[in-house]
C-alpha cells in the first residue's frame, strides 16, 4: 500500500511551507534584528 505522505504533491506542499518559513525568518531578522542591533549600539 502506498503511503499518502510519499506523494509528490505532499512533498511539494512541505517544500513550499518550508520555503515560506525560511523567507519569513530571513525577513524578520532583517526587518527587526538589524534595526535593533543598529539602535542598541
């Protein structure tokens, strides 16, 4: 029996969610971390 989590569409959905998560993490770091470091010096 084929596992439904091994389907190509499921892997695409997981990769999409991981990509958006990585982009959000980088944007959060740039938009909030960098100004915080600049103004806390």
